[in-house]
C-alpha cells in the first residue's frame, strides 16, 4: 500500500480528471476505486486492510477561540468565549470534560486597559487579568453507533430518543458531527449534516 496525494485546480468550464496507472503486465487504465482507501476509511465495506487507532496529535499552541468575549468585554460584566483545542495538524481535540490545563492570558489591547489605567492612575503597562474561571464543555457518553463510509446516517445500538435533538453536536471516533434538521431521527437512526 502506498500513500498518494492528488491536488487539482481548475477555474474555467467544467472540471474533471482521471487517475491512471499501468505496469509491465497491464495497459494504461483508470485506477479502480476498490484499490483506493480514504485516509479516514476505517470500517464499512470494503474494510480497510489496516488496524487503525485514530487519535489527535499533541496539543497545539494555536487553537481557536470564539464567542463574544474574545473581541470585546465590558468592565464588571461576565465575558464568555470558547476555546476549541487543536492538534498540530489543525484537527479538533476532544476530551472527557476534564481540565486540559490551558494557560490563558487576557491582556488589554485598547483604551484604558492598554494604558494599564485603573481609575485615574495609569501604569503604562497593559492590564493583565489573572483571576478567571475555566469550565469544560463536557461530552456525555451515550452509546455506540454503526456507520458506513460517506453515509449521512448513523445506526444506533440503543435508543437515544430524548437524549438527542436536531442541531445537537455529537462526537464519533473523535470527529464532531451535527444532527441534521432533516432525515429520520428515531430509536435506531441519527441523521447527520456531513458524511461520515
């Protein structure tokens, strides 16, 4: 087995390409899809020939933060933002809800906060907030599912009715999926917005 990477760019009219191969015993032909394996292909039919354990890499110092508290915050009001930890390949990292021990610095960048001003006294060093609270967005384990590669539906091994709603985020094999607003959501099916 060999790793291949195909990069293709086209900006005019319809786009298409073919991946061909030949050997000393065969003529040039299109590479059949049955001999190609997607890098996330870990189950379904045909099965991947490799036993895989898929886990994110080491925590990267360049994770993502989003929410209103990232850009602006009013004094004496609670400011909230969410940090989505990433590994060095920009894959999302998830955990069991325990503290990932992040070191966070909140530093003033404008106005009085940048001047280091408290009331009428300015230190000319940006204000740094060290008294803050971090809570994890906990994930609850609810059961197992079966899925085929590129399917928009997960088959459940248990009844998750009442536990899940359309629009909820779920994590399967360390990848996040959103429950679709369409499709069958019942005791044995979970529709998702992106293919597995």
